[in-house]
């Protein structure tokens, strides 16, 4: 059998590479003006990328990596231009920063599901989160408009990858539909050999990756690569084709697994990981792999070629000459629950409990207790006590992210009690107000209006009362007239007051709920906001509003998608720089947690898990532990 795939030096292969390079340059020169060249752009640039792997040993700082990036940029650019409402659409192509301005084309015969998958795989291999996100928003209906004929499974497969990227619960259902559609009985267009050896294996690999089944994943990867080789060496015409030089679908799924820290224990000329000193991979011999693990047959019978080493760079996400060194990861990890056929999206909390966190929380609790004691004689210090109580709650959540300790429950209750007391004593001008704080009932002196009894502190206290499921305090808060919460120094954007009104309308069942929520949504648009910094608005202040809207609609899937996005936005904000990352304020997504409590209590299944959402507060595990 002639194995041209590994022939990097023969004169025939050299001629093919020269033709690929010249064709690639011609297509890119005319891609802005020629529909024919746009039709050819993705297959031509992808072919060059595959041929480059024959000669470039790193796929990194040399032309091989640039060729892969260019193919990815072209594929994603074509879909960006196709789905744009108006043009020209600027698309960066190549490592030099050249920008091509493509016309807004609408649906085209080359903008089909097959090219979408190719572009998606390329974006994953290149670890291009932004372009993966762009592709994931291309409607399946748009792909169908291309008029290209595919078996129906391919659209379920596209939907699966889109659902997965956005952390949607439908991922598992559409994956099952896609897998069922690859059976010989269901496939009407693709031949049985093509389906079995090329089209179906990436779905099986993704299934094993999704369930984090390392052993089964590696077995499926061996099968996928073996079948790939069998298919592309079945006759001379296939052997001479550059299309089979790289198993693109398996390579992309293997990149996902590698970035998720799954041990990928397979090497091949079609797919190879780092050598034995590479992180998380194993060394190889011609027929087996050994490194204290079970032996596995290799999909190739030859030692790693130069092309193999090139693919190793792609798997490691290395070789960016001008690009950021970022590992590709989906938006969040996904846990599969086989009995329920549902998935929980996991958004990890930044940082880790430090050795001094518990001591700090304990010391802060003692300091707070002293501040509470002083309130009996000096109620005007309640603002300071409230700030310290919030910090105390956040400090307790740092070493106890699931709120599994009663001390954390006491901390959140105390913060809620002080916040409610703050508004109680500032609404009255004289007399004493009986307030329970900690485990004691106290008579606090009324102090009349204070500037800190504002909309910001009202929202914080409202969220705390929701988390504590304190209906009495919620009602008292919602009966406070909005005008009493307006800041004299104009410290808040106008939408904040509409937001307060929305929450009051909801709790008191007022008819103006929709009107005020609409005003909140419109007023929180970046163009309408003049006080809050944009990154704070988009990552922290707006997500709870969107989440509340989904809750009101009882839109379970939409709520969970918005919840994952809110948690990721919260994490992005609180890890944007070193100062924020050290700030305990980011330990809990307070408003997001509160709205999620409302959804949980209404029966919406919560399919996200995060240290930003303490599990036992969400599930009201401590309710009734003591009087609040």
C-alpha cells in the first residue's frame, strides 16, 4: 500500500505543495470581489494547512501554524459575512494583520453545515474563543438555506456543539439525536463507509469527552484514527488526496479533552500529542504507548514523523507567533446525570481557600460582634456595621464556598438583619425601633433619613432577605417609597430606581411590574448609562436583571443559560486585575444568588453549580436552624 501521507520529501508531493501555495494566494487576493473565490477559500486554505504539516515540525512559529490560523480565519470570516445584516465585514486573514473586507452575502451554497463544522473544528484547534462564540450563534436555519444536501444528523450535531458552547441543557438530547442519525438505516446521503469511518467517530469521541470517560475516550480515539487511516488509504485516489492528511474532527475533540486535563493516551501520524516531557501525555514506541499505564495500540505503525510533531503543537495550543497563549475551553464544564438526562454546568470560583482565611473570618466576626454591641448606644454607626457585616459574610464564604458551616449561615443572616435595621431606623425620626440582630432583640434609636439609606444598600439588603427567605423583612423593604431611596448626590444611574421599583412591584404584586422592568432593561443599556463603569455594568449589574426577566417568564432553559453567562461575567470582572482578584467581595455573586433562589423556590431546575452560588444557601438548607 502506498503511504503518501508520510512522504514529506518526494518530488510529487513538493509539486502538490507548490500548487497549494499558489492557489491559496490567488484565492485570498480575490476573496473580497469574487464569489467563486469565496466558494473555494475554505477548502483551499485548509488543504494548504494540511500540506504544511508535512514539512513544518512545530505548527507554531513557522508557516504551518500560520496556515492553520488562516484557514480558521477564512472559515469564520465567511460565516460572519454571510450572517451580517450589512457590509463590508472586516475579517482579519493571516498573521500580518491584513484585513479583508467581505460583502454581506446572506445565505450561500458554500455556507453549509459541512463548512460550519470545519470552521468550528479549526477554531477549537486554534483555541479561538471569540470565533467559536461567533460560529455558535449562526442559526441552523441559516445553514439549511445553503441548499446543500446533508443527512439530517448533521444539523443535530451542529446544534449539539452550539448548545455545549453556551452551556445549555439541550446538549445531551441533541447529541443523542445526532448519534441516532448516523446509523446506516437513518443515513440517506452519506455512504456507509464514509459515515462509519469519518463522520460518526467525532460524535462518539464528543460523547466520551462530555462524560469525562478517559478510558473510553482513548479507546474511541484509537478507533477513530484507525478508521480514518483505513478510509483514506482504501484506494490510490484517496491516498493521493491531501484531504486525509489530518483527522480534523478527532483532532478538535482531542484538543477539547486535552484542555480539560483528560489524559490523551494515543499517538498517531494523524494526531499526536507532546513527547514524554509534555504535560499530561505519554511517550511512545512504534506499536504501543507506555508510561505506567495500560498499553494501547497506535493508529499508525511508524514512529512520529515531522507532521506528527506539527500536530503536537496544535494539540498543546502552542505556536502562536502574535496571538495570545490561551487554552481553548468551553464556557464551563458540564456534569452529566444519566438517570435524569440533564447536565449541570460548572463555573469554578476564582482563587482557592488560603491557610489564613478561616482565621481572618473568625477575627472579623469578633470585630463585628463588638460593632453590633455599640449600636445600642450609637445607632448612627449602623452604616459601618452593615459594611462590616457584608465583609464578614464574604469572608466566611471564602473558606466555605458551599456554606456548609453554620457560621456562614449566621454571617449572611446577621448582614441581612443589620441591613433591614438600617432602613428601619432611618425611616423614623424619633423613638426606638425593635430589631433582631444576631441572636438578640435590640431597641435601636431612630435616627431619621441618612444618605446611606439609598438604592444601592436597599438592593443589597433585598438580596440578602431573599437568600434568607425572610418574607416579613422583604415586605417592609418593598413598602419603602422610592423617593426616600434617591441619592442626594446623584450617585446612581436612573435605571437603578426602575430596578428597585420592579422588585417592589414583583413582591407586592403591583400592576406596574412590566412597565418598570421594561424601563430597567432599556435604562441599563450601555448607551443609556452615564455613571456606572461599562465593565461593572455589563459583568455585574446587568446580568441579574436579565436573569430576573427569565425567572418571571418561567423560562427554565433560558434562565439556566443566563445564569451560566452571569456567573462567567462575574468571574471575568473579579479576575480582571490583581486587586479585584484579592477582593473578598467577588467571593459570592450576591444578586445572581438571590434571583437564583427565587427561581429555585418557584420550581425551576437549577442546572449550574458554582462556588459563587453557595449550595446550602441556594437550597435553603439552614432555614429554621435558629430564629432570624
